[in-house]
C-alpha cells in the first residue's frame, strides 16, 4: 500500500485504503465531496474536495457492431411476438434454433437408457463383489430392482450427475450429440457443471415427472406443447440458456437413425432381460 488513506463516514474513520480505492469509493457515491479524508503526511483531516478527489465518467461503450456478433443462419419461423435469441457465437454448423421436440425427446431417453443400464451394471458388479447376498435380495423376483416405479426413478437419479457433468463441460451428451442437440450460453460456451445440474434436476421434475410413468406422460405433453408454441422450454427460458441443433442434412439424418436404433435396442434389452 503506497499511501494509507482514511475516510470519515458516519462519524467513524474507515481505512486504510489505497488512493485508487478512495477515488473509486468517491466516484460511486460512497461518500461526498464534503466527507473528511486523511492520509499519512497530512497534519489534519480535510474534505475530499480539498484533497483533489474528483468524480470521473467512464468512456462511452463501444459500438456493438465492432464485437462481431452473429445471428443464427437462415430465417427462423417463429410465432408472432416470439423472438428467438441472437447467438454471440461463430457459425459452427449448430446454429439451427428450431424447437425439434422429437430430437430432444429421443436424446433424453437414449441418454437415460444407455447410461442408466451401464450404471446399473456397474452397481451390480461392485455390490456382487462386496455382498452377493444383498445383491440377490435386491435383484431377485421380489427385489426392488424389479419394481418398475423404483427402478425408473432410481435410473433417472443415477443418470443426472453424469449428464450434468457432460452437459456442463461440453454443451452436449451422447444422446444429444446423436440427435443434434446442444445447450450453451449465448456466447456459445458450455453452461457449466452446476448450472447443468440445476437444469437436469428441473428436467427431472418438470420434464419427466420424477420418472413416474403417468406423471411423466402429462409433463411431456405439457413440455411438448410449450416447446412447439414458445420455441423453448420453461427450464431453458428461465435461465436464458440457448438450445441449438445440427441443421438438417445427410449427417443429421444418419445420426438420427443411429440414435433410434440404439433407443430401440435399449428398450428391447430391458424388456427381455
């Protein structure tokens, strides 16, 4: 600290501060020009005006055109009164803002089924190595794993942290990548792990109805109608996250077909096991 400054505020001295900090406090109105200030070397307190403190205005903001922002490619068909967000991101082929409800639906369930199956297998392997008796009790004919409601809820809960990690760090997941879905901030960067965890929990509650089949059907119908009419879901709109998609084409169609095959295979595996 080059100089130790003190400021009298409310009858009490505050400090010590650098001169730069004192000037900043004065500029933002923490104290006025008549407030007493003192620094080392002064014989007595003096007003801020007397010691030469001045308020300065910031320079004008730069023109937005100089930042190089880009809007999404092509014309976006949106309902009257609804404006899709502009994207502050270079065109990397994932600029399509169409709602794509079926891509999002299959992406969600491919992620849940595939990652969920993998996690259940890991759980069974580890528990079997530690306590085979408990594993048999859980997976037996009357075990909790064979209870459809329990296994559905637990599968969603187990998958949430994995999906949040992938989504938060990369902007997509395995299923979302196959079906061409990406969630980012407006600048195109991933939303971060904790915001992604928040999003996954909101989807678990509002999108898939806690994994309860009847409730999930209702929430999915509501979510579908909201997405089609407003072009975004409530859990994305509330946080200003941007969902973009891989544009239609041969690559998109091929990957969509691969994703459907994986989805069907996972469903059949669960039915017959």
